[in-house]
């Protein structure tokens, strides 16, 4: 959506939903294993960074 269709708003919605899913997954991992949650933390940070970039690009192009 972001690169192919250049639908920045739709891509932002998509990545926000991904960020929510990753956050929920990390919380559930933490209930089972602290190590598993810590290993998943870089992915959460990467998706959060990508979300911020997507939001900035969308804002600058509207």
C-alpha cells in the first residue's frame, strides 16, 4: 500500500493495526516467558519506527 499504491493513509492504518498486534503479542509472550518478550522487543521497536516514518510521510504529502 505504501510503496506500490502510494496510499499513505491506508498504509498508516495498516501499520497501526500491525503495531497493535505486535504489542498484544509481546504482552502475551511476557506472560509466558520474559526472554521471549525481550527477544520480540526489537521487532516492536522497528514497527513503531516504521509507523512514525509512515505518519511523517503522510503528513508531509497532504
